[in-house]
DNA sequence: GATGAATGAGATTTCATTCAT
DNA sequence: TATGAATGAAATCTCATTCAT
């Protein structure tokens, strides 16, 4: 009987926003830009999000969830640790490469006034599975028995930087370059 | 002509800007905010910088130069490589920790529409000494003989993420934590 | 055509509007507010009224008619003038007290751009019975023989202000207070 | 050395606002209208008032103060009560007539969402001198010894209605009509 | 008729920049 | 130079009205 709120439209808005933030930065986008890019009227944005703030926060949360879900795709706990870790490492790398705009968006958000403490907190909780992964490696004595937060810092930090470099230098991430990068990472972690 | 512009005032403006960007993000600051924080009138900002763009670009350049100059402080090429590398690594870490706001500012700038291609290019050139350092390590067969860009990606990525984590988690960077982090980094690089 | 528009729904809309205007003023209400308060969809408002303007004008007219009809309830021209006048005075007072929101609505409308000249004119005509009443009092030499418009000004002015004061001060309108107010009014009018 | 905030500009803004509200109602004015009428840029309004809300509240307070101050002009407590009361009554009448727009503005404000509880409270306190006046009349046994609030309700209510009627009927307030009106008022009050 | 999402014109507000002092 | 009020273009947000279902 009625036209109901459209999930597809939220996706459109999110995609438009991510694209624009990656291109022009968080400080360079307007609600007008977003609506134009999403192919809807400006007012319509406010049907789905009460304010620009809320839109950015919702998108931030969605991006975080997305990237976690993708990470563990195809991960089989019964297979050897290193293989599983590699799989996940590659999942993340592939996802971040293919969704570079999301990566940039997340990075931009971290120190922006848009992201509320609550949103930040929720993002942290999503990291739990990665901590589990590190612990398993340590139990199997394959990974250094140091603070797992520090290990993750290393894994994620280097990956992020790799993505950034790849994007800006223009050097394509060949299969061999990827392998080299993974080896560097593994050499760091391994017990 | 009569008198050169007041250098102290430029410093005030830079400090105010860095502080505010770290707290509210690039997208959250206005010229009014900056002038208030710097303790001067809005109009005065325009005595020192033609526009907001110019101010941000100048500050970006200044920060980059700062951080490079500090990195090699106390570095003696004639001493063993690992010791020198460690020194530089610690220099950077200490600088970034103590000047967290600058670090955030630089990060925020990367994908902003403020930074011009020219400014970006100049920033890249400043990285030259680090490439040299990696090459030395390779010549001495202490460092893996892979693309030095990739190596630096690991060095910088770890450090940046470590700084961020430290700041947000509130976990203090104890000496042992620092040592562990360095070891991870070194294990990744070492041949 | 098929079926007449739902009269109950018009009442709902009117009640919702009056309530909201009393609470937030004419300038503070939106069609969305009204529909929500009335428990219907925004679009449905437009089934019953071509526009916001029309809705307000129709409501204005309805309120005016209401208040006049109530005024003469129980008025018997054959009974003595003062008794009849008192009856009407009390009728109005009671009505305005019990329907304070309507009173506010009418007051708000007077200087609003919503009310058209035609609506205003029609409202004036509704006052005719009150002029008649004043004339009767004068013919019976109980009321001062001055311009009956002026007399009505006093009757209505007192009443309106009394209602407002009662509502805002919170002082309840006791029977004795009502009697005092009527006496003031009557002393002003009486020949 | 500097251009300082200009009191004259506040007056301009107030005059423009009052004029427009009287013509188009509180719900019919925009900040754009006001700035145009005041002959300044829209942004300039926000130099003087943080928001539309604040502007309306400040104007409301100013109008109330204005009208009280004018009321007692030329009032000499040592002269007979009725003369003094008459003087004040005429002062108010004249002021409200000449500043009809202010009167309309105040009336429009009463039930608007703009006026805060605090502003309303302050307005009430300004009425103190009028209560004093009524008490004096009662002490001299010239005025009915009933609640002075009720007496004021009567005086003010009838005056407001008179102003309104005068303005809308187009019947000019001749000297004799004024005298008649005062007599009605006095007859009501007198002991 | 009824619904409520969609629209876009227009309202409020912000802010980089200018300018009079 | 230094100031901060003034500007107006542009951003955010609102809301009467329309329209697809």
C-alpha cells in the first residue's frame, strides 16, 4: 500500500559518501554533494539520517562491520594456523585494496569531530576475533608470546601503510610483492 | 618592508591549528577557531597567510620538515647499522609521541583537498634519507634485500599505528613495550 | 462522489491543530506535527484540506462559530437584561476557560498571514448578536448610551485578559473571583 | 582602532523586526526579511544575536521594558490619585497606539515557542509598579478593595482590546471617545 | 482514501574573507 | 600591523506539497 523506506537507498548514500570523502576529504564534502552523487534530493538524505553527523557515524559503523565480516571469509579453524592467518591477512589486504575509499574514509574519521565516543567504542569491540586469532597462534607456539594488542598493531599498521603506499606510489601490488610483504609480517610475528 | 612579519605569531598560529585539528579534525576547524586559540584577531590571520589553504599547506610543510630533522638527530653513520637504525626509530617514535597532535594533523591532511600536488611531492622528497638508510642496511646484508619502499612501509606503519593505539588505549608505552615493538619491526626487516 | 469525507477525521485534525498551536504558537507548527498529533499520515491532511492555509482558515472559522453559538445558550430574551447578560458573560467565560487552546489559537491567528481578509470579515459579522445585546441594554436604560462597539471592547477585553491571567498565573478562578470580575465589567457598562 | 559593535544596529534590527511581525505575523518573517528591512547582511544579524530565538527574546524583553518606562512619564505621586492614574492610562494608550506594531509583536509572542520561561518571568516582574499604583488607590479608598491583580487585568485587558479595535475598525480614537473609554474604566475601578 | 517517502524551494546558520578604523 | 564587525556565498536543515503504491 505504501512506499517504504528503502534499504537500497541507504546503500546508495553510503557509496556516494565514501566515494566523495576519498576524493575530497571529510572536510570537502557537503550534503548537497552527497545527494547529487547518490542521485537523490538533498531533503531525502534527511529522511534517512537526522543530520550529517548521524550519516557519517552510521557509515563509519557500517564500514567497520563490513571489513571484519570479510576478513574471516573462508577461514577454517581446523587447518594449520599459518595458513589461516595468511588467508585472513590476504582477505583484509584484498578488501582494503578493492575498497580503498572505505579505508580512506575510516582513516579520515578517526580524528574527526563526527565520530562519537560510542561509535568509537563499538568499533573497538569488533576487533575481538582478531585478538582470538593471535592467542591461537601463541598457544600453538608459532607466534611470539608478547601482548596481542601489540601484535595486532603491527599487523594492521603495516597493512594500512602498504595499502596507502600502493595507492599513492602507483606501484602495482604484484603477487610476488604481496608474498614478500606477508613474509615480512610473518617474520615479525613468528616465535 | 619596515619590519618582517612576527615569527612568534606564526608559531602561535601553527600551534593553535595543530592543537585544534588534533582535537576536532580538519573538517571541524574554522579560521575563527584558530584565531581565538592563537589569541589574535581573525583579520590578523590574513596578515600572515593569504588564505586558509595557504595556512594549512605551510603548516603541513613545516611539520614534515620538523619530523625529518628530528629523526636523524644523534645518528652517527660510522657506528653499527642496527644501533643507528634503533636510534632513528626511537627518535621518530619519541617525536611522534610528544607531538601527537602534529602526527594527527599530517594524517588528516593526506586525503584532504587542502594539500596541493606540489606540497605532496615535496613531502615525498623528504623521505630520501630514509631510503638511504635502508640501502645501507642491505649493503651490510643485515636487512632483507627487498624493495626498500616496502621495508619503509613496515617501519612507518608500525610506528604510526603504535602511536595511535597508545594514545587511544591509554596504555602507557613502557620501555619494555617499546623494545618489543622494535623487535617486531627488526625481525621483519632483518635478513 | 462515493462517500463524503470523514467528518471525524476533520475533527481530529482540528483538535490536533488547536492543541499544538496553543502549545507552540502558530509559527511553531508544521503539517507533519499536525498529522502526527492527529494520528494520520501527512498526505491524508491534503485529502481534507488543499493547503496549510486552507486548514488554518477553516479552523479559524469553525472556532469563531463555535464560540458564538455557545454564548447564547440558555439565553431567554424575556428575562431581565442583567440576568441574561450575566448568563452570556458566564457562558463565554466558561467556554473560553474550558477551550483555552481555541482562544489562544484565535488570538494567534489575528495577526498572522494565514487569515484572509474574507475570513476576517466573516468573523466580524458573527459579532452582530452581541451588538444587539448591547442595544437592548441601552434601550432599557441599564447600559451607558455610548458607542456599543466601545462597550463590547470592554466586555471582551476583560474576559480575554482574565482567561490569559488565569491560565498563566495558575490562580484558580474561584466563584468569588468570577463574581468580582463580572462586577467590574458591569460597573463599567451600567448607566 | 577598531570598529566596535554598534548599538544603533541593534535598534535597526529591532525596528525592522517589529515592523515585519506586525505586518506578517511571527510565523511569516524570516531572518532574510529582517536583515533586508534593517539594511544589513543576513550574516550580520548573527553578529548581534546567536539565533533567531535569541533575537526575538531580546526584542520581547526590550519592548516590555520600553512600555513600562513610558507609562510613568510625568507621573507625580503627590498629585491626586485619579489625575495620576488618568495620566498613566493615557500614557499607555498613547504609547500603544503610536507603537501599535510593538503591541502586536508582544501579543504574538505570548504563545510562541520563541519566548522562554525566563523571559516570561522577567516580564512579570516589570509589572510591579502597576500593582503599587492600584494599592495606592485602594489605600485612598478610591478604588475597590479587590485583588489588585484582577483590577490590572481589567485595566490592561480593556486597553489592549481598545487598541486592537481602533486599529482594525478604522474608527479614529477621538478625544471624546478616549474620554468615554476612560470613564468606563474608572467606573469599573472606583470604590 | 490513506500512506509516508521523496522532493526541492527556501529557511536558518556558518564561515572565509574583506574592510573601516 | 592589528582589530573584529560586516559581508554574502554556501552549507545545513526544514517543511509544504506531491506522488507512487
